[in-house]
C-alpha cells in the first residue's frame, strides 16, 4: 500500500479496493493517452516527411518527360505537349473546382461544402506567390498521385487525388505544361472553414488507409483497347465516381456500389450502371456519347445542375473515340439494382384534360394551375415540349429521367435553380423560379409534374423543398 492511500484513510476495505481499481484505471488511461499522442506525433511526422521519399528518385519523371511524343526533354514545352495537356485538363475538369470567378480561371477560391466543413480551392495558376508557379514537376506529380502538397502536408480528398492517382506521369506532366502557359493570377483564396478535428491534415492518413490506393492505372490485357481507354478516363481523370458512387461514413467511395448513384448538395447523380431499370442499361453507346457531348438525349435525359457543368466544362471537348470508350466501359461495370420497376425515362403520358382546369378557383398552390402559369409557355400544357429535337429545344417532360426518377430531388432543383448549359451545340437556359415561387408552390408543381408526366410515386414534401432551397450551389 502506498503513502497516498494511507493518508486518504478510506472508510473500509471495500472502498480501499475501489480506490485501488480507480487508480489503476487512471494510470491505464494515462498510458493509453500517452501512447496515442506518441502514435499521433509519429503519424504527423510521417505525414510531413513522407514526401522526402518520392523526392529521392526523380528518374521516373525524367523518363516520363523523355517518353513524351515530342521527344522534348529540355523542359520547355512544345505546342503539342501543351495542347495535349489542355485536352487532359478538360477531361479532368480542373477548371470546375479551381474557378470561383469566371474572370479568374484556375485561380481557385470556389467554396465546396462537405460534412466536415467548407473547403476553398487553391490557386493553380503559375503565380509564384499565390499559385503553383514555384512548384517543381515532382511536387505536382506528388499532389496528383499521392494527395500531398508542396510543404509535405496532406491534401483533403475533396481534391479527387484518389482518382488522379491512376493518371500516367506523362499525362500529369502534360497538364502541368498546359497550366504553366496560363496567365499567372495573383490571388489568395479564403482559408478553409473546416471544423476540429478535420482541420488536422495529418488525419487524412487514416482516410487514406481506408479509402485510397496509390498507383497508376493498370490496363486489363483481356479487354479491348477501347475498354481500357474508357476505364482509364472514367476511373481516373474524369472522376465520374466522385458524384455517381455512394459514400461510406468516412466519405470514401463505397466500392461495393460503384456508379449506383449518390446525392450531393441536393442533386442526385443517377445510377449509371448498366442495370435495365435502375441504371442506363437501355441507353445505346450513341446515347451516352450524345449526352456527354451535348447534354441531351431526346426521349431520355437532359443534363442539369452539376452534370450540366461537367458537360459544358469537360466532356463536350472529348473526342468521339474517347466518348465511345467511356460508353463501352460503363456498359461493362456490374449492374446495381436500386429496386426500380421501370427505367427513369420510361414514364409519363401527355396531359389531355386542360379543359378540366378551366373555371377552377385559383388557389395559389394548385400544381396544375401553377404548371400552366409558369411552365407551359415552354414545355407546353401537354408536357410535350416545344421545338422537338432541334438543338436548344424546350424539352418534353415525358420520358425525361429527372421527371421519372425517384426521389424527385432533381426536378425540384431544376425548378428552384433552372438549367444553364453552354456547349458548342446550344446555349441552353431555363430560368430559376426560386424567387417567384414559395416552397409549397415548388412542392405542388413538382408533385403535379411527377404525377402527370413522370413517376407518380415520386413526391417531395414542403420540408424537403425548404432543405433543397438552402443547399449551397
Ligand atoms: C472536385 C473538385 C476538384 C477538381 C475537379 C480538381 N481539384 Fe485540385 N483541388 C481541389 C481542392 C478542394 C484542393 C485543396 C485541398 C486541400 O485544401 O487540401 C485542391 C488542390 C489541388 C492542388 C494543390 C494545390 C496547393 O496549393 O496545395 C493542385 C496542384 C491541384 N488541386 C491541381 C488540380 C488539377 C491539375 C486538376 C485537374 C486535373 C484538379 N486539381 C481538379 C479540388 C479539385
Ligand atoms: C460533379 C458531379 C458529377 C460528375 C463529376 C459526373 N456526374 Fe454524371 N450526373 C451528375 C448529376 C447530378 C446528374 C443528374 C443530372 C440531371 O438530373 O439533369 C448526372 C447525370 C448523368 C447521366 C444521365 C443519367 C440519366 O438517367 O439521366 C449520365 C449518363 C452521367 N451523368 C454520366 C457521367 C459520366 C460518364 C461522368 C464522368 C465522365 C459523370 N457523369 C460525371 C453528377 C455528376
Ligand atoms: C423559358 C422557357 C422555360 C420555362 C418557363 C420552363 N422551362 Fe424547363 N426547361 C427549359 C429549357 C431550355 C430546358 C433545358 C433543355 C436542355 O437541357 O436542352 C428545360 C429543362 C427542364 C427539365 C429537364 C431537366 C433535366 O435535368 O432533365 C425539366 C424537368 C423542366 N425543364 C421542368 C420545368 C418546370 C416544372 C417548369 C415550370 C416551373 C419549367 N421547366 C419552366 C425551358 C423552360
């Protein structure tokens, strides 16, 4: 027995042993806390020093440079290399996240809301002070392949390095060569508003253990060259899974449900597996290519929200060979059944009872009346649209995936935020109704449209519309 316990003079033997157990427990806790701290310090040290390792061996980079079709190893980029880099930067859609203000392309500052807080994208123009002007090629490769910044800090996976790790050194360096030709913009984006403990960058070590496998794309020799090209693009640069694959509780991608669909900031990125009812199993390769290059497949789908941006900033620039490769690859992924009884785009009938609406009292929240007043000028009271299949036509709401989908999120989002998509094909604009219509009116129109022109089971409540309206776009 120690001095301390005898000084305390416990009331009886029971209390004494209780005290002893309590002291043991405290000592154990202290030891555990100390070992955790040591472990954490080790991880933090490891995280900040890991970059040394890849700096030791610069030869693969030199090799990749030498490999370039131009044969240029002097460090000054040839126009061909820059052109290829521009194409690849588009395939990777770098501009979408790294541009907040269109007059400052690639200068960053775009807020990205996540469950852990708000991230602001960095400036990746060649400005030496605020951008990546003084990054070496090795730094750049390390960021895209390992998610590690120039100072050795862990980058957050909002930056899709989990996909970019698959991109060859040669392609990453072509992107770098292109970025080097941009006008340097002196601009420092706002600091991340990320909550404790996620503000500790080294914690990403744990995220990486569960969700990240470093390594370049390995072609499958059993598959065609076309399939391999599609897989390389979809799994790598084009990072389609960032939106289309559901996430686990650590916000990593659920590998068991790849491409099965997921909701982010109010928008549902649909199931794009080849399942016949839940996915895009009925789409032809041409449909997929047309959707990605124009944002439209008549009688099936139109691209709105984040997908409209993907089409406008990225996929519209891909060659028809690359688009076809993407379609070929998507057709081969395991189909995931979401329990749907019909394909999204297979619902709906034209309205034929406009007469029934005449003489009805205007109630303010009658979905049919609100539809006639707000939507029919463009989509026709029958819902069949105007302009048929001409580019930029006002589309039919019958056989439209956003109207036939369950849940009806995207339809409500289209009403709240409109559609904006600039492509070489057409300048598409549907106005936003956020300021004209109240939450109960948006819900009423949504539920009228799904019932009349789409999946009658698909409904939104006024509470859901309130939430959708509040999501940061
Ligand atoms: C989905 C959004 C998104 C896309 C697409 C994206 N980035 Fe980023 N990127 C980010 C975010 C967010 C960060 C900052 C992460 C952090 O704070 O740790 C980042 C960081 C970076 C960094 C590190 C910069 C620094 O100062 O530490 C580089 C380099 C970079 N991105 C290059 C690219 C390139 C090249 C592409 C296209 C091939 C690209 N990014 C596409 C979101 C994106
Ligand atoms: C930034 C998020 C995001 C990324 C990245 C993204 N998508 Fe999408 N995608 C969406 C959303 C949201 C929709 C639904 C759009 C709508 O309702 O109009 C969608 C819709 C689609 C559709 C139409 C499905 C239907 O039934 O209407 C296809 C096909 C598709 N995406 C393919 C792709 C491919 C291929 C890629 C990669 C090249 C990709 N997407 C990348 C968010 C994304
Ligand atoms: C000024 C004309 C105009 C008005 C008014 C209008 N729309 Fe649209 N709508 C469009 C255009 C243009 C598109 C996009 C066409 C494209 O993608 O090529 C569109 C697209 C849509 C889509 C397809 C979105 C997708 O992701 O597939 C739906 C659904 C829709 N509108 C519903 C409505 C509803 C409901 C209203 C009334 C609240 C309405 N629209 C009012 C012009 C209009």
